[in-house]
C-alpha cells in the first residue's frame, strides 16, 4: 500500500465519520461543527489532488462563510440552548433511509468502483487546478455558465427578500 | 489554444443566446423598476416584462431557417426543437403574467418581485432546452427551480403555500443532487460535459466506463423525472400544485414541464447508444405514470390537486411520444411530442387561469364546491373552462384530441402497441374527473349561507383565457401546416 493511498484513506475516514456525525448528532450546534470538520478534510482531499484553488475556496466559502451563516441561523432560532435539541419520534423512515443509502453505496461500489480500479488511471494535465488555469477557463470556455451562475445567485437573493416580506 | 497555452475566448453568435439572455436581462431591469418605484402599482413592471418577452420571442422566431449550430464553446445549441420550445416557454410566461396581477391583488400578495422571478425562471428553462451541455442544463434547472420554490411560497400567510414551498424545495434539492451526481459520473467517463461525448465514450467499448456511464445516466434520468413528475418521482406534484398560488401553479405545470421534457429529450437523444437499457425502464415508467396519475385524480376533491394529477398523467403521454420517436426515429418524428406540449401548455394555462378567479379578498377556495355557480358569476370564463376541459379529455376538434391522436398513431407505428392501448384506456378514465370539474362549475351554489368566492374577471385574465382558447381551438384547424413546420419542411 503506497503512502498516497494511506493518506487518502485517513482523510476519507475522517470525512465520512464527520458526515455521519452531522446526521447523527442531536444538538444542531454539534452537527454544524461536524460539518466544519467534514468541509476541512474535504479541502485537504482537494489539496492532495493538486486542486489548490478548489481547496482554498472550499475553506473560505464553506467553512468560512456558509458555516458562520448556519451557526447564525441556529443561534437566531435559539436551537442551540438547553431543550433545543432535535427530538425525533421513533419511526421506520430513518431505518429505510439507512437501508437505501447502504444499497446505493453497494451499487456504486460493485458496479462502478471495482470495475474502475481495473482500468487505467486517468491523469490530469500539469497545470490542472492552478488559479491561472481556472481563471482563464472561467472567462473563456466557461464564461456562459459563469455568468448564468450569477443569475442563479441573483434569483437566490431576490427570492430571500421576497420570502422575508410578509406584508406590502 | 492561444500561443501561451491558454484556451482562446469562445467565438460567440450572440443571436443564438439572445432570447434567454434578453429574458434574464429584462428581469433585472424589471427588478430595478420595482426598486426605484416601490409600492406603486405593478403596471410598469408588467408592461416591461411583456414587451421584453415579445422582443425575445421575435429574436427566437427570426432564427427559424437559419442553419443549426452551436456557440459559446458548444454551450448553446440552435435547432428547430430548441427554438420551438423556447418560443413556447416565452408564450407560457407571457400568458402567466397576463393573468397574474389580478389574481395576486385579490390574494393580497401583489409583490413586484414576482415578475422578475418569473422571467428568470423562464430564462432558466430556456437555457435548459437550448443546450447540449450538462453543465448549462444543470444551471438552467437550478435557476428555474429556485425561482419556482420562492414563488410557490410567496403567499406567506397561508400555511398551505409555505408547506408547498418547503416540500418542493427539499425534494427538488434532493432530485437536483441526483442530477449533479449523475453529471459527475458522466464527466468521469467521458472527460467532458457535452452530451455528444456520451456516444463516443460508449463506443470505446470499455466495460468499466460503460458501467460509469450507465450509472451516471440513470442518476440524471432520476433528476429529470422528478422535474417532469414521472411516477414514482411524482409525490411532490399534488401538494405543491395545491399549495402554490394558482398563477405560479399554472407556470409550473406548463413551463417547468416543457423545460424538463426538452432537457429529457436532449439527454435521451445523446444516450441513444444505451437504448437497450433505458427503453424498458421508461416503458414501464410511462405506463405507471399514465395509470396512476389518472386513477388517483379520480379520488380528488380539489381542482388544483386534480389538475396536478392530470399533469402527471400528461407527463406520461408525453413520455410515450418521446419513446415512440426514439424507438424508430426514421418513421416517427418529434412533431407529436412538440404538438402535444403546445396543446398541453395552452389548455393547462387556460384551466388554471379560470380557476384563479376563485380568489377574492385574500382568500381562495379551490375545492370542487367552491366553483359552484361559476357559470352565473362569470359565464364566459365557465364556458372557456369547458373548452379547456374538453381539450384535456381529448374531444375533437380541440388541440388535446389531435395531440393524443398523433401520439397514439406514433406509438402504434413504433411497435409500442401496449403503450398506445394504455394511453387510450387512460384517456377514457380521465373523462370522469375532468367532467367533475365542469360539473362543479355548472351547478348552482349549494348553500346561500356560505357565499362562494369569486373575484372580478380582470382584463388580463380574459385576455389570457381568450388566447389559450383560440390556441386550443385554432391549432386543430391547422395541424397539417403546423406538423410540416415542426418537421422543418
């Protein structure tokens, strides 16, 4: 087993455990903190794939901005304090959900991952993931999706304002 | 590639992207109008939106006859199907806006932001259709969906509307993640986001890559099936249709369906190489979608829910048309699909426009008995409702009849006789609940104590229903030229 694989497996394990923690924790603040860990480790996975810009954006945008927003919402809704834990009624649905999730994972593993391991490993070009490359591509080949994404953000902003308006 | 090794800026044919960008741009201008003159009447915004849509329609229409092609680094495509469906989406948005203001005023939610959101949703749907790039399809889908989530929850004082928005948002986000996950797998197999790469990657005949492609394709199919409301991805439809404001429901039923079916066509066309895998699956999905939609519709007591199930059934009919085309593309063209999409959009918009008259003074009753006495309060609207329902049932000489008839013939031609039979049987079942809607409108008010709700018939609403009715009745007299036009002859 080479070092690359060991490093990757370690990071993947932490990310997976943190992801499970997000769903399994009863206290929303703990869930949010698990999500922070997950985002961080994911950023390291990106670093190890030489996608530095992706990794930095992941930390800045997700861990920095989005998580702060999550914590704000939790604080404003006062879910973090005592008695604010999420209680779920006993139900069969989580069980079914877990079952289906495992089934999906098994499907991916057997149909996709194992056959893929046998075939040739794809290699990225040398300048892959560099800020220059990403920037150039964003403003040349991918300029249309880039601009459309800004329309998408605008829709989100205006939508949030509209939903916050209760009365005229 | 330029000399320094970076990709060259894409060559751009602005005319191809013009319609969608124009609609989005008019949305931004409309938002500014709302920003600078808030709390006035929305007339300026509506006027601007309608003009913008008309201009976008003009720029779409003049592209007929121009050579097919792709621009923006193969992100935007021009072909007859894309142009027709974009034009249809523009028309749907136009008609929706016409009858929105009167309804929103009666409902006490006349927010000016509604119109920009509707325009952006339209532009999202338009880019979804006018592309063969999975990336653009996804962004278009998100623009369309997120605008719809917001509009569905616009009536904040109603628990129903909030429930509808939350349900739609959670399930829609779930479906979007399937779509995105599928794109990731396809990217892994093809090394690109263009749909044409699928066939190339498939022909490379590498079994592991084929697995990857199939898996990704299946996930993409789930995402689009959700949007088109195919069984078993339909559960959101009745609740969302019932809870959302009626004008939003109308746009959702018509516009969202057109965009989803258009995108589905692009994906299926590119995945023709995998047909042996998806044809049986979609065959059964079509049967279940038609049957379940119609059977459950019979048990409903709410007009909007009934029309919601009817839209599920209609998605099934459209899927039959698509399958017939892909089963034998030489014999069966796409004309029946497009024709039925146009017919379905017109009759659904018309029916919802009439149902939207039920709103008055911030309240709205959409159960069958709330329609009682409509023939006395708004005789013309009640009469037009009969036309739309007749078309939904498929009574000649309405557009609905010809649409179903052509799909039936196509299915027989493509050796899909079981689907044709199921379609015919389902049309018969649907008569029961469609007639229920008409009957509800033509009985007298059941109790004088509880006054039936009915807002005034505004000019916009009359115009919208009139356009739909003329379309539904008129198109059946010109089916031959329309078909020839759609076939590109």
